[in-house]
């Protein structure tokens, strides 16, 4: 391979690497949904940051509904999580700070500090029952 071919190859590799970094850092806003364990609640989460970005504080809206998809406005929600493959938790301590009505809750204080596979675990107390659900996302 001669010098011009090597330079072209190097330029292509640099551009491809930059595109990969931009894509990873600017992942589209996530919308996640799951059924709780024990079954009984439909739970969804939507990021208010679009696109999701590393090292940026942001909020999510959590929606909680019963099996008939009726909103639940009196749940108590705790959130934790982390990166199971890296064996560490979240860099922040996100908290539900407001009930928005129609089964929606504002979760503030989220920040993902690196790219990779993340897990968000919700514990939802409602009518004397503790429900759990886990959401997985990749940044």
C-alpha cells in the first residue's frame, strides 16, 4: 500500500471513529415500558432530555397505571440502578419530586456518566404492595 492509500485509509478510520462517538453521545431520548413484578402495574418512563447525553443532568417522567390502564396517582416510587457489567451504581441519587397527575411522576437528578449498558430499577409502593420493575438501556 502506497502513502496516498494509507492516508486515505487513515482519514476514513478517523471519520468513522468520530461518527461512532457522536452517535453514542447523542442517543435518542428513551421511552421505556414494562409490567411490574408482581404483575399488576404498567410502568413507563420517558426521558425529557432529547437526545440523551453523557454527563448531563436531566429528568424523566414515570407513568404508573393499573391492569386496566387507569392512572395511579398515590404511588411512592424509589429509583436506583447502575451498570451491572461494570459493577457500579448511578453517579447521582435521582428522586421523584412531584406528582404530575394522570399517573405521572417527575423523576429528577438523573445523569449517566459513561456510555454502555445501564439498568434502572424502580420500587413502587401502592395499596400496601411493593412492586418492582427494571428497565435496561444502552447509551
